C-alpha cells in the first residue's frame, strides 16, 4: 500500500509540473548582435609579470643507478638527486620538483612529485626521485628532465640529460 501511495504522489507532482510548463505563456526572447564599428588596434606585446619562482635554481644533479654504470638496465632501480635553491629575497611557497622522461620511452617509471611547502631566501632543499625500469625496456637513449614548478605546474627552471638504456 505504501509503495502505491508514494508512486501516486510522485506521479501527481510530475504531472502538475509538466502541465504547468505546457500551459505557461511563452516568453519572447530577444536576440542581439555585436558588431565592431572601428578597426581593432593591435596590442603591444605583453610579457608575464616576474614571479618569485624565477629565483629558483636547480643545481648539483646526480644520477645513481643500482649497478653504478650510468645505464638504466632492465629491471633496475635508480635515483635522480638534485638541489633547488632560492636565490631571491622572499620565501617561496608550494614548490614542486619534477622529474620526467621526455622521449616517450615505455616502461620507465618515475616517482610522483612531492610538493615542498616552502623554501626560505638563500636556502634550498635536496630532492630525490626514484626511477624504475621495466623488464622489457628497449636499448636506446632516454632523456630525463629535472624541473621546478609552481603549484599550477608552470615550470621555471629545468635541465635535461640523456642516459643509455639496456634490455
């Protein structure tokens, strides 16, 4: 009985809403058109405003693999270690160190970035990312990009280096 009553109530409400929409008088809609009456004057080139992130520098990049041969071998784990220095006069907040592989090599896995809460003026942090190679990587070269970005992913300083890979 309760299910039937609930169904009747819901049906009544839905029917009333549909009937009201159908019988309501139509409102006229007015269209408008915008036309340019004078020629467009080109804007001068604009440059992004300087950011405190421009004061971040990457230095002392080191690559260490398990076999210490500077080759990323199949199944091997390695690390990229680098420092991010704040050369400015203000504390910089929400710094994201990034390590990415830019050549599109499959089966190279890099640990996700971890946000650094703040870096005081004339100070720095040491960051370590882990790189793992799958069992079936191809033998060729891979390019690793080390970068520093803000919380929105905008990169400010970066460096790249290449390493051989081996199956």
